[in-house]
């Protein structure tokens, strides 16, 4: 007579392979770029709204709808996430600038005015972007990576302006065309920096027309025949 069959309890460790994986971990492996973008967007939105100091990990993950571990998984920590956010924002700025500069003609004066107008255009100069830039610059000193992304000594606009001013300077009889081009480029960028500060401080009263007129008056003093 065969022995009676005994139903032994199944150990939980043998059940685990049949258990569905955590959905968030599954999607993190399958679509890491989507989660990275969600965290970066949440970070930038919060910085624009409440500034860097108040943009905590808890607020970021709540805005992004992800778990705390996602920041460490994709970036290693909040500091690296802030750097990635600055890089992403800078890349978006450069992409829009490149698009607008592509519409400029070959004339250097046209390139200069296009670059200036692009800097003050609504896609690039708006309340959100101005808040983000100034917030990043507030923490740039201890972070070389962020300083690199939000500095004014480089970038697509600065390079385009310098090349165009060099062309204009060659048309003049200036004893030192290169210094003239450097000064014109530096001065224009400094004026644009001031325009951004004025825009952020006086958004409701700011006039893009007045700002452009003031910069053109400065350029006319350097190159009266072209502006």
C-alpha cells in the first residue's frame, strides 16, 4: 500500500521566482532615459519655482513620481542630478540658439543682431529660464561643472558674436582689429547679462524693444557704418 501523500509547506524562497518584479525597477531597467528626463525636468521646474536650496530630494521625487532610489540609480546623488540638470538646460538653450542663428544671413552685422535678438527671444528669455540661470549661477562657485554650463566666457552666442565682430573689425581702420572685436564681443555679452538681470527683477515692466535699442546704440558707437 503506497504511503500517504503529505503536503509540505512551500518555502517562500521558492515562490520568489514566480513573483512579478517591482514595476518601477522593471521600467528603470527598460526605460532609464525616461526616468532620467523626468528627474531632470522635475528638478528644473522646482528650481524655477522655489530655488536650489528648497529643491530637496523629497520634492524632486514627489514631482517626478518616482522613488528616492531612482536618483541614486541614475545619477548617484542630488549633486550629480543638479549638474545633469544644468547640462540639459544649457543644451536646450544652445539648440534653440543654433536654430535661430541658422536663419541669419552671411553679413556679420546680421549675424550679430540675430544672436542678440535670439538671446532676448521668448523661447530663451522667459521667467522660467531667467530664474533657472540665476539659481544655477548662485551655486556655480563651489561647482566647476555648473559654472562651466552657465558661464558667459563661452557658448554658441559668444562664439558667433566674436567671429562676426572680427569680420566687422577687419572692415575698419582700427589699429588693433582683434582687440576691437574682443571688446565688442565682451561688451555685448555684458549688456545682455544686464538685460537678463533687469528682466528677472522687472518682468512686468521689461521691454525687449527698449533693450534691443540700447544695445544697438552701443554697437553704433563701435561700428557707426554698420549699425
